[in-house]
C-alpha cells in the first residue's frame, strides 16, 4: 500500500473531535506564529519580506516572546486534546 494512501486511511478513521484538534494543532502555530513575526516587523518598521526567522527572533521584545510562548502552549494543548480525543 502506498504511504499516501495509508495516511489518508488513518485520517479517515479518526473521530471528528480528534480531527478537529489535529487541525487546530496545525493552524495555531502557522497563523499565530506568523502574527508574532508581523508584530515584530511592525514594531521595528520593517517591510514583511522573507527573512531568516532565527535572526528575527533575536529582536523580539518581552511581549512578543510571551505571545510566542502562549502560541506554543496552545499548540501543545491542542495536540494533547487530539491524543485524548482518540
């Protein structure tokens, strides 16, 4: 069996709640992580161009680090809820 078919088979058997938490686990860091970098660019007056994110993290202030940490905690909570729902 093809690995892609196996992946869709596993996803197809997931309960709806587990699938919803899995989607949240993927969306939270993507959307809110980008929002933190947007705040950093806005505060520093830079245009949103493709930069090395590790270089940009060196210029985070305390508020941006706090939001970044909360984003990661929410993602971990969504992953835990997905495991629990399964």
